[in-house]
């Protein structure tokens, strides 16, 4: 009997696409042994046909037309590794309508069009697999969908952007500013093509939206994610954190309040205790802590970006797709497995008045009498209680000084109001910078 061959079409052949091909080739015999089939990359779509690449491929399988690769009748599995939401969506929609299995690493595509794409997969007996879309090499989607399937999740929080974590770690260790480090993150293949996606927290927000959907069955719109990036973080914030037993991390939170039937998704710079599991997750590593009602808290840590980590996750989906084809296949039929078993469409978004945290606020003020009294009265008017105030002595001729305040527990609404009121004071020299002080295990 001739060997069963499963053909893959790679749409996108950048850092990740080349990593997927490389590792599939290297592990061909292992996969053959495990699955009893030969997995072959039979077509590759590239954006630029003349671009030199690190990896050599037979030019006859390379095309500039991603749609023709996705719709090639011999291609059973389509890997969408192009990024963006334009042509990537067209290719994914076309392949799903043709009943194919689509694998994507594209968190922006899922965040913006996940609902549509999953219904297309359901309607046309296809599948959409996306392990590589969140937390790179960490199998966190499998953890939520499979390993923790019996749990209801109260909170998920994590470091979901490798580039930002890499930048923040080097800012802390080497005292550099973020633009200097971003250049290297790009060279290492961690960063998105548009740097704003990373440093403004958009990429982490896309990923948090995917996690919120998997855990709660609700698609939260990107504009409903409370989001702040890392561009306003200064060395003063990093040094304050270091001296107080914290690290500054960009933390994504998916919090469910069952009593209020609400959900909160946010991505914010956060002071994280060095003692807690996320506090010492450094460099390009990601970490995700998941609290389930049956299991308690589980924490997953590993490389969150880069060629090999992402390829590892994509290939785990390739193997799942191959199993679907081997054990079912369109003729025999294979069931569409809903990635989010619960329908959470009736869940409401949490109100800032119901969310509580301690906060850190940094102010740059004119160094003159009465300023501290003004600031204290703004906090008092919003019923925010001060926990500490730090002001470093500056020279007699300096006109500006930094003031760092920490608060006791207060609502997010109160701190938003305080920051707005402080920003209106004449003695403020810069926009205030604030971040929550995390209360994580
Ligand atoms: N730019 C992303 C990151 C790539 O740095 O995490 C992985 O999704």
C-alpha cells in the first residue's frame, strides 16, 4: 500500500514560516513514525519572489499568489503565517470555505475576525487551529482547551509579549532606554513588523482577547481592552521597582467576576513583586498564570517569541491537523470542536468602579511651596489614600522634581480621576504616569 502523504501549503515564508519548514524537514522521520504518514510542505507562498532567504527551497513549489496555494486541491492543511488582517483574512476565509484545516499564528486576525472564522470552519466542516497565536512556544491554548477543560476560570494573567519583556528586562539590567533595545529585538526576530503593535501593548491585547474567548466564550472587542504600552516607562520607574522588591512588567489580565457576571480584559504596565511567579520571568520569556476552580493556580513559562518557539507551536497544530485527517477526513467526517465550550455572549464588561488595586503614580512637578499640599488635596477629594511618597532631593537650582506616590487599595475609576485632575494642575510639568501594583500569587 502506498504511503499516505499530507500536503501542507505555507502561506508566508518569513522568520516563522522558514522555522516551520526547517523543523518539519528535520523531524520528518519522527513524525512519520508517530503518525504513519508523510507530511510534506508542497507549496509555499511568499510576498517577494526575489528576496534572498536563509533556507533553500525548490523554486517550483514557490509562488507569489497565496490564494492559489491555499486553494490548491492537493493542499489539505494551510498554514497562514503572513500576519496582518488583509490578505491573511482572505486566504483564511477562502481555505475555510473550501473545507480545509487552517493553522494560524495570527493573533490580530483572531482578535478582529475570530468569530467569523470559527463559524466558517464550523459551517464548512473545516478547522481553525491557533496554538502559536498566544505565548509563542508555551502550549497555553492546549492547556485551557484540553488540560484544564473541567475548570471555570476566575483569573488569567500573564506576560504575553516577548518583545516588551525583553525590553523591560534590559532596561532594568543595563539602564538602557527602550528605543535602543527595540532595534535588537527586531534583529532577533521577536518584534512585530510595526513596532507599535508590541510597545503600545496591542499585540498583548490581541492575545488577551483570544485567551478571554477560550476561557469564557466571549469575544471582547480590542477597543474594550484597557490598554497602556511601555513607551512612557522611565528609568525612575524601573529603579523604584528594583529598590522596592518589584519588577515592572507588561501584564495582561483576564478577570471574571461571576457575582457581577462581568469580564475585564486589560494590558497595563504593572509593578509585580519579585517574589511572585511572574516577577522573575525575564527576557523574551512569556508566562501565563491560570486560576481554575478545580485545579487551583497553574503557571506556564517559556519562550514567547522567535522562530523556533513559534514553529514548535505551529507544528503541534500540524500534528493535530494530521490526526484529524488520518482518523476522520472529509469523507468520513470529523467533528468541528468548538475551542470555547461555553457561550459567554451574555457576560458584560466590568466597570472601572468595581475594579480595585493599589497604584503607583509618578509626577514631575515644579519644585515650589504648596505643590505637595495641592496633590494631597486632589487625592483626598477622590478618596484615594496615600501609602507612600518619595521625593529625591535635587540641587537648589533645579526647577523640576519627580514625586512618586503609592496608594492603598482604591478603584480604577478613582485613580483615573486622580490622574486626570493631577494632569490639570499648573504645577505639573509632564503628564502623570500611573500603573497598578499587582497582587499576584
Ligand atoms: N511580537 C510578538 C512578541 C511575537 O514579541 O511576543 C510573538 O507573538
